[in-house]
């Protein structure tokens, strides 16, 4: 076994790999960029080497530097994680040439599976079922149009070199094909440096089911069952689970055999995932077709670890060091059910706009997967609750990398139990400082479709009404919590009763203290009356009644308007973040003294919500626009985001051009409103 490995990655996956290495008494070397100098992955490794600037091309993609770092520190092998260099055949080859073990498949297997079109031809020859389509080398637009017409609409045009859900266009009818092709080719050449496409029949209401495979250097192969990753947004996974609901032993065996055939066809070694698109027939049966093979450890590998009780990173290290697979096919079993939720820094209500900023507060649920014991970090593959986090309180989510903050993985005896654990664990995940999808994940998990395992890739759009622009707690509770928190803070620092500081609110009989809030973009007023006996009475919105609260060691208990709740409230300036069993919300408490006499907010500026690149402007100077209309498209954190008009108005001036890089808060255009 290796004595020392270098981990050529960052965030949660670098921490994940380091945890297993530590358990196996393997020394670890981290690499890091300028932005990651204080990152968690650096602190969990035994050594760390700085490799360059913050942009991936200046650091995590500089493979000569990484190989040099491995040589300088005496590492024998390199674990690439996922993303970055993990599927780079040149890097895999360069490692080998430098006398280092690349913990992954041979470069020839990466190459064979690297382009979707070529890999499909290969898989067709190996007898793996394919979606009807065209994967040929002839890229003449007339030929492509002819192929699409022959396949029958709708079709999907995919960038052959694509990944991460990018470079795909659904075409509903022949007349739209040419324009969609041109736009797909443009995106493919700018994102992947290769404009080749393939065309597939667009499977309606499909499921995404993938098989985890493993090979060793002795020619043995096994599959570690399946994962269902149908719940997606923008073709990217949101929730993943194993086993796949509704899977039969026969279908599992067929898909497993097809995945092993795929791996064998390219002499695969190590961990790999064969992704299938699954068509659901009206009679309940399922047809599966090969989609692509990801030649690396997958983000969602922990659900497989949970149901098999195996540590897949340990398997990777054993196989890479020349050992045989730890188990044979008939020794592998499925126990219980596991679900993973990807916790991302983003605003689901704002078209999943990624968020950057500091994790002022990051409270995770009780979890045991990497609990410390006398031997150091103990890994329990089947822990009921596991958190794989790359960041902790005080860390910054920067604009340079993707937006995943952590993964929450739950395991139960049954799917129902896993689902119940997921809901509780998400409720206990409190992140303050930037927007996250935690509440959205709870909504998704609670939809009828997900609860009843009616899975397909259109689940999120179908359940839209249950998922977006929802308010879990409501004004009355949020305002009551904010007032209770404010009074507790005042009491703590003044040691007086809540009204003493604000003498002006004392009047003859009872004293009334006004509050003003901004809740979901609307102003709200509240009035708190303190009776002679010290009892409090609150009027806010349509609710009125006695307010009672008391401090708890980890929050407060509050009773108002018929609700008795335990809540956690965190203050960030004037914004209070309220977490309760039903969900989380925010409310701004306007400090009436501090804001007295302030001018109205500035209007007419439209600024970049995050640092990134301007992809295009949809308007020009002089255009009249209506509220909500698309003004510009930006790209940041590997995704495109639409910037829309905050109000009706006229565009006065564009301040940047397509292709420009802009800082957060840069004014993009001037609007008169
Ligand atoms: P897949 O969907 O192909 O299984 P995963 O979701 O497992 O891929 O993510 C694999 C890698 O793709 C990760 O390293 C992640 O950083 C990267 N990735 C995720 N989202 C994007 C994106 N929008 N564009 C490019 N790469 C992405
Ligand atoms: P990527 O490399 O971006 O992961 P994939 O080929 O794996 O690209 O496809 C990503 C997702 O797009 C799938 O999980 C599925 O939701 C959808 N998809 C892909 N191919 C098809 C198809 N032929 N019909 C319907 N949906 C598809
Ligand atoms: Mg994929």
C-alpha cells in the first residue's frame, strides 16, 4: 500500500479522500490555490503545497505543477477526486511517465469514454443498449438535420465533449433544428473546445439510473448496484438515492452486466460509473440505454457506500496499489436505503443563482460518519446521518469553483426511514451568511412525487408550485421570533426590562413599542405592548395575542398566535435568520432610530449579483423593458444566469460588452425607471 498520496483536488472530495487515507495510515499531501490558502482540505492533510492562482487554470488544472509537488513531497500516487483533472487522459499518462500512480483508470480508458459519440460507437459494438440516435463523425448540418428527422422528434442534441449538464438542446420539431444545432455548437466550442455533437431520441419522462462499477488490474470486475439520480435541475443532480425505487432483481442484474461489459470493453481499472437513461413504459416495465461513462469517483458515491457498507475510496487505493478487488460479486449485498442531498450555495427562487460569501454560521446535524474515536477518524459507511463537508464556519465560498458546500447522506432500513431522517437532518442544517438550497431540498423531498418515488427527470418542473417562492414560517412567527431575539439581546447587554432603553415608548398605562420589518420584500409593522404585570401582547399583520418566550441553551422557545415552537435565531446586522421545525426564513428588523431621515433607496442601477463573465446582453440602449424581462446573461460558477429587469423602464446605456469579466456589484447597465 502507498505510504503517501497527493490529493489533486479541493473542497469536500479532498477532505473525503484524506479521511480514508488517514484511517489507512497513508500520509496525505494537499495542493491549494491562493483562494484556498485557509481551506479545510489544506488543514486535514499532513502537508500542503501551494500551486498557484485562484482560477482553476492557474492551479488545480496545472498538472505539471501538481506532478512536481508530488515528486517534491515524495508522494507515490495522485488521487484526482472528481472534476478538474480526474478525466484528463494527458494527466493520467503524465503521472505514469513521472513514475507516479494515477488513482483512476488507465489513460486509454479515459480516452475511450471521453467523447460521448465515440464511446457510444464502442458501447454499441460491445452489445450495450443505446438510445436510438446518430453518433457519427460526419458533422455536416444537412446530414445532422436528416438524421434528426429520421430519429423523430423530440430529439436531444448533445455536445460530444460535454459534461456537467452543459451543451444540450432539446428540439421539438424539424423547423427548430438548425437554430438549436448552431447554438449547441457555439456553446460546445466555447465550453469544451470541441463543437462535435451527437443526436439522440429525447426520452420522455426518463429516469437516470447509474451503475457503480469497479475493476482491478487483474481483470476482475464487479458492480456495486445502482443509484437513482433522476431528481435534477438543469440536467444536474439534486437528490440521489440507492437502491433505485422499483428496481427488480432481474433488471438490476441486466444493467449490472451491461455496465460490467462497458468497463471490460475499455479495460477499465478502479471506480467508474455507467450512466443509463431509463424509459418507463405504461405497463411499469423499464428499458435502459447507455448514456455515458464517468471515469472517476462520482459525487454521489456515498449512497453506494451506505447500502453496501464499503468504503469506495479504500477500494480505489487498494486497486491502484495493485491489490485485487476486496469483494466478489456474490459477496456484495444491499442493506437498507440511502439518499444524498447536495447542499449548494445558490438561490433556488432566483433561478438557482449561485451565491458566494462567508459561512458566518454553519451548523450541521448530528452525524457519525466520520466521528473521531481512539484510533482517529473512524469511517462508518452506513451511518444513519453523514455529512461530507468541504467548508466550515468562517470559510468563504469563492466564485472560482463550483457551488457545492457539502453533501448530506442519510441511511435507513427503508426508504421511508431514510426520507424521515433526511427531513430532520435538513431542518438541523443551519447556514447563515449566504443563500443555500437547504430549504428547497426539504421541499423537494416532501413532494408527493418524491415521497411516493414517482421519479423522473421532470420532477422539479412538475412540482414547481410546491418548490418555489414558498414561505415556511410566515410573517407572524418570523416577526415574533425577531422581537423575542431582540429583547433577549437587549436584556443580556443591559440587564433591564425590555422597555427601559426606549423611554420614549413608555406612556401612562401600558407602554407600546413599535417595530418595523421587511419580510419577503414587503414592509410590515408590529406593536408590542407591555402590561403592568410585565406580560407582552403583540400585534403583527393579521395576528394578535400574548407573546411568551424564554431562552434555551441552543435557541429560544416561543409561544404566539396559537403556535408554540422551539426556534434558533441568528442575527446578521439587521437581518434575522429564523430556523424552526417547519423551515427557515429571514426577516429584516429595521432599526427605527438608525434609519431616521434616510433617503429612499437608489434605483436605476443594475449590478452583477456575482463575479463572472457577461455572456450576452438581450437588450440595447433605448429599449423599453418590462419588469422581469431578460436583460443579460452571465456565467459564473460554471453556470449561466439570467439577469432580469427589476422594474419597467428604459435601457439608457450598456456598460460592458459580451465576453467581459465583471466583479460582483459592477454596474452592468443603466436603466431609467
Ligand atoms: P455527472 O452529472 O456527470 O455525474 P457529477 O454531478 O458527479 O457529474 O459532477 C461531476 C463533476 O462535474 C464535478 O467535479 C463537478 O465539479 C463538475 N460539475 C458540476 N457541475 C458542473 C457544471 N455546471 N459545469 C461543469 N462541471 C460541473
Ligand atoms: P453530462 O455529461 O452533462 O452528465 P449526460 O449525457 O450524462 O450529460 O446527460 C445528463 C442528463 O441529461 C441526464 O441525466 C438526463 O437527465 C438528461 N438526458 C440525457 N440524455 C437524454 C435523452 N436521450 N433523453 C432524455 N433526457 C436525457
Ligand atoms: Mg452525466
